């Protein structure tokens, strides 16, 4: 095994950060046939994908204290809170871009009046206190540029200029933390118009958030909203040292549909929702508390059928996506409510491994099979998806899923999560028919295929050979030691691909486990291909990566062999 040298603190300036990066210590991995005997390692704990509600989809920028109070109350009364939803996120429209002479944000006292005795009108901590009094958490919104989306695209709002935080990052994020907010979404309309570099701006913002957290002792979860324009999955995990974050991977599924307004006739679309799901799949970047965000959900809004809403929820669950409802919580139908609160489906989303599903089969005619590895050994969430909608002439499609495609061996049991029925135990595959505009979500419990253990050795780099592999993503289990008190972070680079930053929380004296999924090279000729994995520590306490494990059979047939040199 090998240790990393300290490579600088996380709270560092842009220049210092470059210096820290240049002093990275590369770690090499070597292979041994036998893993060493050791105490049972523990799965590291991370922030799960946030669950809650956002004001944008159903209220646009017509929000005020009354709207937010009613939605927060409805989150509790409807049972959403009991199912795990907790964030009440105030999106664009809460602030009209006004600042005082010292640059402090000034809000309209009529929109945000006192709620309880002794409170001052025009103070956002009033609404935060109210949300917290219900046992919920509060989210707020700004833009990385000088102006915000509401300045350029006013929708139903007044469209005032200056609704962005550029030039005020430290001041604004400190203000959000002082008001008591727990979550901040940072949009990109202003940054986009100014041609700013999102990795730089969001890095600065993450550092401002960390400073605000240190000053107030209050955690502010970071949600980046750059719509996938500059491939945020390649730079957003741990950007600026954030301990957990989410990043949007696409545009909005729907423009806001506000009852009683000129926008009431807008409709959500099944194909648009599927498109956002597809754009949100970047399994190599999703791990250890960092999540792709395919947008707030449109479940229960006009446009999708009840079956399509179940597909939507299934897709967000297998993606491990943030579950942020966009419907008006005061008017949820029974069907919408049961879709949003199915505890077994939510558990798939919130699974402790924090990984995304990968596609294990696609027929090119609208039928896909997706599999998400879950924390319990041998368990997979499997989605049989019919992407065709009501216009399709084919009503039912037969779909098979083979255990070997899921990395399982032997027999496996199957539970249908939407009907709540145990379907039995099956030898090597399961078949179902899936209606157009529908999906079948299964929990498959079987036995994991055997693993190969790969142990690091100093001064060398090593390869994992993949062969007979028709799936490009392979799961890896990373065993490490971090005896410090804070998380350590390292970049994992696979072959010549963009690196991803992985969090390694303190593991005490024992070993910790984190999981990632790597994109392996598929053999173009011959029967095997070399894959080189390298970890480079970014900062935090000293870290030792003890070994990595990769399935020997299953999705990819993996053989291992060492190669000399770096
Ligand atoms: C962008 C974002 C949306 C919402 C609006 C507000 O479009 O993608 O989620 O925040 O801005 O104007």
C-alpha cells in the first residue's frame, strides 16, 4: 500500500489551487491474486441525493411568503415529509435585484412580511424560521452572473436587472447562511451571457459557501445549474472543495405551468422527460455524494399520464437523482401522491452506494433495460423501459433481463416495486411485457459475480484487463484508510479520460469503502484491453488507497495483469 502526501488545504485561492494540483502525488496500483486478511471494512457515509420541492415549475416567479408557507405546510400534511422530502426550495423571483449602499441584498417587505411576532418585514430569515419550525429545510436561489435568469427571461415576473451574485459571492452566500438557508441553487443565465467559465465561477462560489459555513457553522448544500452546456460532470464533483453537490445536466423539462396564469396551457412532455433522463446519465462522475441532476420532477403537473409519471419517478430513482417535486403540493391527486411517496422506489434513489444505473440492453426500438447496483450485496434495481408513447402502434413489448447482464450468478428473486408483488425466484432471467409509455421497476436479489482484488504498489502503474465486454461501465469498490478527522479527496483518472474527484470520509483505524463506476476500454481487436487507473490526492488528510475490487465476470469479464512503468 502507499500513502499520499498532503497536497494543500481545500480552502485555497485559484493560483494556490493550481500549485496544489501540480504537486499531486500519483499513486500506482498493482495486482495480487489474493486479498490480505483484514477487519471488515465499512461503507463510507455520504450525503444522499436531496429530496424536496422547488417553487419554479408550478409558480414561476410569482412567489411570496404566503405561497412558500402553504407549500411547506402541504409538504407535511400530504405525507411527503414522512416519505423523506425535506427541502422547500425558493427558486427565482424571490428577489428583484435591489441592494443597499453596502451591497447587501434588499428584499420586498410586502412579499416577505413578518410571519411571527417580533419579526421584521423584509427579512428572509422569517420564512426560513417558519420552514424550520415544520421540521423541514429551506433552499434559496441566485445566479453566478451579474444578472439572473429573471433579468433576461421574466416569464411571469417583472424582469428587473441585477438578480445575480457576481461581485458579491462572499457577501451573498454569507447572507444566505446567516438567514439560515440550508441549500442554494446557483443558476447560470448571467454567467452564460457574460461568457464566463463555469468551472472557475462555481469554484469561487463553492469557496464562498465554505467560508460562509465556517463563519456561521451552518451547512449550505450546493446545487449548480449550468444545464450541462460545458459538461459539468467533468468538473463539478467537489468543485471548489464542495463536500457534496449536484449539477444540472440539461435544460428545463418544462417551462413553468402556473394555474390561472397566461402560462396555464403549457404541458409537460414524456419525450422531453426521457431526454432529460438520458442527458443526466454520467455514471463515471456520480459517487461519494456527487450527483447528476436531470432537473426538478414534473410528476403530477399537466401533461403526463399516471403511468408516465411512474416511469418518471422510476428513472429519477435509478439515476440516484435529486428528488425535487415541482407540482403544487396543495393539489396532489392520489395517484401523484402514491407515485411520489412509494418508499421502496425512494429507497432505490437514496441507496447508500450513491451510484447511477447503467444501460445493460437497448433494442434501438424504444425498449431499454437499466440496472442500478445497490448497497446490499447481490441487489440490483432493474428498469424495463418502454420509451414509446401513446402514438406508438406497438402497445405491449416483451422484455427479457438476464442475470449475467446484471453481474449476478445463480438464481435470483424478483420483486415488482410498483405493484408491490414478489414475482418468484428465477434461474437465469426474467421476462415481462411493458406497455407503451410505461416501465416495470424490479428489485432483483441474487449473488454477485466473483471479484478480482487489485492492490497498489509504489512506483509502478498497473492495468486491469477487460475482455469480452459489451458494457462500457464497470463498478469498482475502493478500499482506503483515512485516519484524519476530515474527508480527503483524490482524483481518479482512468486511461486518458477526464478525471473525477472522489471523497474519502474519515475511516478511523479501519478501512473504509467507497464505490465508483469506471468506463473501461472495449477490445477493438484481440480479446483483451488494458485499463490504467490512477489516484492523485487533492487535499485534506493523508489517504491510503489499500486496494480496488472489480467484478471478474458479469457485465465485463475482467482479467488482471501488472505492467511496468508509469
Ligand atoms: C433556469 C433554470 C430553472 C429555473 C429558472 C428560473 O431556467 O434552469 O430551473 O431556476 O432558470 O428562471
